[in-house]
């Protein structure tokens, strides 16, 4: 049995905003900030070099479609996508809307550190439904 936190989370019917044959994006409970999603590879793999060519090509499409939907829905010009993969070794990206009211000293690499302060599960669910609709409307 795989004890990966992200693989386990995926089986608990999370709020999904994006899915294709390789990737899915969901609201992750500890990061339930409006406009923040964990985009995870559907199979368990660790590290960027572990991607197959189809997975890598699909990643570009997924990031483009998801960040476009987040940009429109959250009315922000800035969407970050980071891939740490250190605490949870599953290959995943954290896609984060950077709200306009985030102070300059909390932007860029420091934004993820603000998660505990920014978590708002109720608003995150409402925003997720809108992002999911925007992703669907923008489908190629
Ligand atoms: Zn995993």
C-alpha cells in the first residue's frame, strides 16, 4: 500500500477543479486558500525527471488551463506554480493565486508560508466551483 499523502488524499473525493488523463487539481485541506490548488500527477512518481513524455506535455496544458481559470476567477494578474516535492515526495505542483492585497514582503517564494493565515475552507470551496467552471468553459 502506498503511504503517500497525496495519493491517499486523492481517494477521499476532494474538490477537483481540473482533470485530464495524467493530472488532477484539487483543493488540499491544509492549503484551502481561495485560488490555491494542488496539481498532482495521477500516478505516484517522485521528481520532475520521473515524468513520461506524455505526462510532461500534458503538464504544460494543465498549467496553462488551470492558471488561466484562476487568473479570471480570482481577478489577479499573478498566479504562481511551484514544485517543491520535498515534504510530500509525490510529483505535484502548488498553483497559487497571489491576491492583490498580499504585502510585497509576503509575495514570491514567501507566499506559501502564509497558508495557515490565508486558509478559508468555505471561500476556497466557492472559488473552486468557479475555477472548475472556468476550466471547463476554456476547454480546447
Ligand atoms: Zn503519491
